[in-house]
C-alpha cells in the first residue's frame, strides 16, 4: 500500500526532468542551426540565457518542491511511519476521493485548497504549510476535482489539455468523441463532417430508436467520462482505484468474516438489519471468507485465543486463564458468566475439547 505513496512524487519528478531535457535539446538544436547559418555570438549567448531562465524556473516551481516531497516520504518510510500518521494519511486519501476537500484539509491542518483547474505539479503547492502536507496528495486530488467539475459542466477543454499533456490517448479519444457528439446534438454540422461521419445522419430523436447510437447520446456518457478520467489519472500515478483506508480495512474484515457465523450485534461484518455497526457490511461483501485449517476459540472475556476452554453448565465457553483471574479476584467459591449472569462453583465448570 506504500508503493503509490512514493510513486506519486517520483512520477512528477520524472516528468519535470523530461520537460527540462526537451528544453535543452530544443534550444541546443536551434543554436546549432543558428551557428551553421552564421549567427553572431551575441545571439547565441542570448539563447543560452533564455534556456538558463527556463530551467531555473522549472527547478524552482516543480523540481525542487517535488524532490522535497519525495525526500520527506522516503524519510517517513525509513522511520517506520507512526501508526497515527499512517491512519491520518489513509483518512485524508479517503476524504479526497470522496470529494471532501475541507475534511481532508482539516485532518492535515491546512486551509481549504483552491480549486483552480490549472495543471500544476501534484506534489508541490504554495498552500501546504503543515508538516503532514508532504505525506498526502491534496494538490493532485484538487486538480482531479477541478477537472471533474468541468466535465460535469459539459466542458472537455481542461480534461483534453491534461490528457494531451500526459499522453493519455484512450482518454483523449473519448473526450474528442464526446465533443463531436455534442456538436451533432446541437445540430452544428459543418462542411465535410456531415458527409463523412455516420452519426450526423442520426439526430438525437432518430438515434433513440437505434441501440448502437442511443448510448452515444445518453447523458450517462458524461459520468462515464468522469470515471474514466479519474481512473486514468490513478493508473498514471500507480494509485489504487479504491481508497487506501479500504485496502487496510479489508485485511481486518477478512479475519472476521467466516463461512458460517452466528449473527452478533457487535460484529462489523453482519448485515445492517442485525448489526449496530453494519456500515462495514458493504466492504465485507467484497472480501473472501476467512479460512482456518484448525478451529480456535477466542475467549470473550480476554479477547485472546484460549487453549484450555471451560464451559459453564448453560453452555457458554470462556478461556481458563480469564476464569481463573475472575475466580481469584472474586474472593469466593463462585464464578459468574458475563453474558447470562449464571453463577456456579469452579468444580461445576467442564473442560471443552475441540475435535
């Protein structure tokens, strides 16, 4: 789960390096061409200074903040990562994916980020003064949220600019297709488009009767584009499609989910109709059942696996260690069942053997 944690700033740094490399190659090619054409020395010096300015600006605005973020995350991983900090990171990741930027900012201790659609580096932002800020991806998800907002307004321009800049051809094609669909929907047919494209022959009213074209005109295509854009960005940065918090919770839920289980009001994997904590039932449905090659009994009193289970006359079973501690603290010859309230002497308890 920590792989995307380090990969996001690395991908930003790699893109900044490639951008700087392109600047250098382009400028050197132009200087070489100018030199072969007999350009004077002052012109070449001016071009070198322009290149120096471009590289300096790129380093200050992108490379340096990204390297700082990458160093902070690597140091956090080497330190082992405090559990409280890790949990906060997961909660921030969940809040950002669910469209709750104010909650995420409050968890990190930041002011609410602006939602400008400008495509800046996902790892560097001027509004991140918190020491926890380099460990979360608020700028990246803020950018995603701003482009998603533009798609909901039926504006493909920011998403197209992002797809073109980061070379996402599949996403770019779907966005171009949506723009053409909107062109046909508005009957704004021009020139050779009307002759060349089949879709123009089917206006929205006629396409509703043809399944192959009805789906293209469906309003749901905008929601599909939102999902495709979001998943394309996640794949580009190596981010999981689900919140990291969910992935961490799956490990615990699979230990609680058994093929045959007695319904319990305190069980978080039981359906909401029988569980006071049933909000995790949806997540629990997506994980496999726990498999134990050998049966074990967990004492309800101590919460530990017991190797010497003891049963009350009414059938309730607890660990011997917990019952002995209860017996010694009680100061009498009776032990009391915590669930039923039944009291009995120690000699009435029976050993339980698991076959």
